[in-house]
């Protein structure tokens, strides 16, 4: 039917018209070996519930891994939740796989697995591989299919250049529930996936972002976890519709020329009774040793990366979203917590590895296999690590000793930049070294610059209120910060609401304060971000060599007292070079002299102080004066007027 599966028939017969078929399996012996060894990466073709016909009878095949179980059955409305009506059978004695085909089951049936587990404990569990779940607070899985007619073939065939490291990356991070709601203040109202196609896709396209990053859309029971405490790893959340609705949203982004990144959480899972925790009464998916298996920060449980079946589950899950939902990449959450045995643990709360170090060796091996598999099977996507330590080679190939990610969030840049811009301009001269520090270690990784959801919650204040000064200065500072961000090497990421200067911290219960767009400062800040996206996409010097030393050079760091910084972004063609001048104080500076090589004529192509962005509009450079000072070295003096708290870009 809808899923490419392997069928194996051995003495198939029906016990009666409704009970499972004996000796029917989608698993070959090789599948089971690979599953157990941690090398089976298409488990979604076999585990879970799959529609099919057997001996002319339509129904669903079920398969679940419960190695400590002594009895497993499928329960649901279709059998009045009778735990004895539809037992499953063990595929092989030591495989832990319980399976069976139940005729008569139709699409849309709620079901769970009833399990007699370790030491006789009885429990009802959702299907770890289910593609659809009941909307919370209900917790059953739902039989479904993934039939969908994709219309993004053109995108899929040409997306490689769009997703490459030599392309512009401007990512709009979105929490689907709270971006916009039918009722702005009612957390129980949601736009559907179909409505998001009509609202979100045109907005992201109009704003000029190259990619959208969706905070976890995988099924999760608690809204307040923002999706980071998941129970349905193979299902888009039912809050907004069915799997086909989410496919339609991805398809619409692709038809609009926008890549889709999914936030993915392989680091931990919650203890909800219907989820993965103690799935068959024992530590099946999590480490049994709670020094490794419990996460103190999030009150959750950590996957056992040593166990082959768990590794196969996780890598299959990552492939699933790239394969069945056409995702363009995965932003992998909390990588630091995977790598370090002592992450958020005090002395005595963790045990060193066999070599005496603090690295989680099996988790490191899992990450490397994950990235090798993804880039082997989907060479035109990206994996992006949220990793906040100085772990070496996060975005370097595994063959060179790295972890194999395509990019890494540049958390140091984020902290240093926000600390700089929070500082009163009169004191910024003493912080220039902090401001410029990012370029000291920039080339160690392929960095993405994140101003994410984490920076506008939990009392950290919205972006606009991080800025010092009166209202005009706050907006000028924020435009200056964004101008710096978009002209700094690397990918860019802005959380929703940052683009128009939200005046409230993000609250997942409410939609963004869209009413602010009736006010000029906010509406015109949004226009500035749109134009910065256009600048990024339209100027090859800003992205062609964004991870290479060839793409950037400091031009002037010698005016610390005035807090004026100048740098050049280089394109592969010299004619595309740009000069960026940042004036970090509210002082207008006339006829500011810049010495630069190679160009006898420049023009201003961006000015963050333009009136169209709610700037003063008083200081601009329609025709900068250029004077040759050294013909042999091809050096020139360029005289420009610097706007207050402003950035200008010359080409």
C-alpha cells in the first residue's frame, strides 16, 4: 500500500476473522540483526502500524519492541480496550519484537499496546512509531497512512545549492502554536497546518528568509515543554491537524522557495506513562544507571546510546523526517548534554568513561553515525548542532575527527554581542575586545549566529528592551545589532517577534503582539529586517566565503574611543566586496576617513538610519569622496558620514 515494505509469508492463516495472523512478519532475520546492532535506519517501514491486505482481507499490521515483556496485545475502541482480544506474537525469541496483522482495523482507530512487562507490571503504552496521535490530553496512538501527493519535485531536485554552505542562510525560528492564534489570548485555539500555509508561508517569503526552523513539531503531551519533551517521535503533533496537513505545509514552503528545518530532540524524553519511559517495565530506551539515565535540568530521561536498538530507533527517526516529510535539515537540540557525562552534574554524580574522561563515548559514536548516515542518504540537507561548549570539531567531517554536523550555533557570539549592545554606548569603548572576539575562533567551526527563543524568555527580556537609551535609541541600537548580525560571516537565525521588536517576552500561551505593527518603530524595524534579508541574499560577498578566511577582514579597529568599527566582506569576485561601518554611539561623525585597498569608487547600498526604518535620515552617503593615497599599493581614503547608532554598507 502506501509504505514500501517487505512481505514475508510463512503458513499464514486466520485464527478467525478478527484475530491477528500467525507467522506474518515484515522483518527478515537480517533486519533484526541490523536493528540489534544499531545499524537499521528504516525501522519506520516495519515498526508501528501499517495498512495492508493479507489473503484478501484489509487491516493493519502492528509491530512493537518490548524485550522485557511476557505478553503484548493491541487494545482500542475497536475491541472495547479488551487486553485479551488481540494478542501479538514474538517474532524471534530474543528479538523482543511483538507483531501481528489484525484484519478489519481501519484508518483512524485509536489504539495502545497493553504490555505485561518486567516483574509482572502491567501497562498501556502508545506506539513509539505511530504516525498520528490523539490530541492531548488524550494519549492513544491512531492508525494512519502517509499517502500524499507531493508537488515539490522541482525544489527537491534543486535544493542542494539552496542548502549548501556557500548559500545565504537566514532562518526564521517559529513556534507554530504561538506565532499566531485564531484567538490571540486563548492557548486552546490553534491555526491548522492548512491555515499556516495561508498565513505563515507568505509572511516568511515576504520577509525574505531563506529557511524556517520549526520548534519541535513531534507529538508532545505538555504545551509548556514547547515540544522538547516528546512522546510521539514519528508523528507531527495533532494540535494542528493530521500528518498530511503537515506535509502540505512543508510542500507550501518548498513551492515558495523556502527550506524547512526541524528542531529534533534525541537527548532526552519525559516520564509520561504512555511514552517511552520504562516502556516494558524496565529501562528499555533509557540508561538503567541514573547517573547517565536521568537529566536533572529537565526532569527527564536520557536515551541509552550504547543499546543498538535505541540507536537504530533514533537514526531511523531522523531519516524519517527527511524521507517522508521532505525536511531540509535537522537542528539537533542540546548536543552538549549528549557529549558530556558530567553535564549539569556535580562531583560524585557521574562516573568517568573507561578512559577516565568525561565524554559519553557511545553518544559520541551515535552522533557521528547519525551525521554520516544523513549526509550519505540526503547530501542536499544540513544538520545543525546546538552545542554550547568548546568541544572541538562539531561541524567538521568525521573522517577528520569531527562530529560531522554541517553547522553549529555560535553561542559565544550571541552572549558577547548581547552583552556589548546592552552596554550604554558611552562605555562600549571598553568592550571592543569582547565585540571583536568572535573572529578569533570563528574559523574553528561552520557557525550559525542565533538570536533564538532562549534569549527572550525566563526574565531575559525581549530584544528591544535589552537595548539601552530612550525609545529612538533602543530601535536604533536594535537595527544596528541586526545590521552587524547580517553582515557578520555565518548563517543567521532570528526567533519570531524579534523582527519587529516585540515588547513582551515570548509566552507560548499567547500569540505574538502583532498589534505593535500599527506603530511606526515596529513596522519599520520589520522593513529593515526584510531589507537586510534582501541584502544578504543579493550580495555574494556576504555568503560565498562565509566560512572561509577569504571572506572577511578587519579594516579599522583603531578607533576604540569613538566606538567605530570597519570590516570588509569579500566575494569571490573583487567587484562584489563590501565595506561595513558600524558607529556604536549616538554621535554623528562627518567626513569619517576610512583607508581601504583596491577600489576607487564606492556607493552606499544600506543605511540603518534611513527614515524608512524610523531612523533620522539625516546622515547618508549618496556619493562618498574617494582619494588615492598610494598608487603602487592601490590604496584609497574614503570619506563617509556616519549616522548615530548606525550601520552603513558600501559597495
